[in-house]
C-alpha cells in the first residue's frame, strides 16, 4: 500500500495539514527570515524567487505539509514526505523549516515524531538528507534518534552541488 503523504497530524504543540497554493504568502512570511537558512546548503531560500521555486516543488511533490502552531493557529513552517522507494520500503522526510521562535528542539521533535509515527505505518525506514556542514540540523537529527548512514550524497542547492549525509530512522526501534 502506498503511503499517505498528506495526512492531517496533531500533537500538543502543532498541527500539520496538506499544503495548498493558498499557503504561499504565509509560508513566505516565515521563510523570508534569512537566519533560518544561515547554515542550510540552500542559504538563499529567503529570496522571493528562490522560495517560490521551492514552494512550487513542494506542491508538485504531493507530500508537502504546512505546520501550524496549535495555540495560535499561525503558520510556523513546512515539511515534506518525498522520494518514496517502494522496493526499499523507505521515504524521505525533509525540506523542513520552522519559525525561529519555535527553535530549540521541542517543536521539531514533535513534528518529526508525528511524521514518523504516521509514515512508519507504511514504510520500514524514513531517511533525512542533511547538508554535510549543517551542524544545526545534524544535531537535531541525532536528538531524535537518526542514525548516520555511511557515505556522502550530492544534491544541487542554491545552484551548486553540495555534499549531504543521510540519516535514517527505522520503524523497528523507533521510540516516538
């Protein structure tokens, strides 16, 4: 059975729902903060044209989710399921960004827990591509139980091939 890549997920802090074209401006309001992208390989996503291409790719993926603050209803970011590999029983979770006011781990942990709890009903493994030099995201992956796979993969970011590492979280052993 193919995974449901656009569920509605609810936790104590956040609600995730499918992204629609109407979410462009509220997500850009969050993404336009340059500091969100400071250590990210795609360091220019705060720019309107770059964000629009990123947003359009998210819509086209069929797996993009908007993250809302449960207390206020405000849009605080986005994440995505993509790269489903049926034969390997895995899917990638990524493209996540959240407003700096929500940094510190609590929100990210809940977002990833909700996404992992959901997707592990369909696949054995969730993977996460992280810029090799993105220390902030690498630490966040380790905090939620990500296991580093050997090797480095290349992805185009900000128009340049950038090295990425892959973390995985398998259904077996995941302690949501």
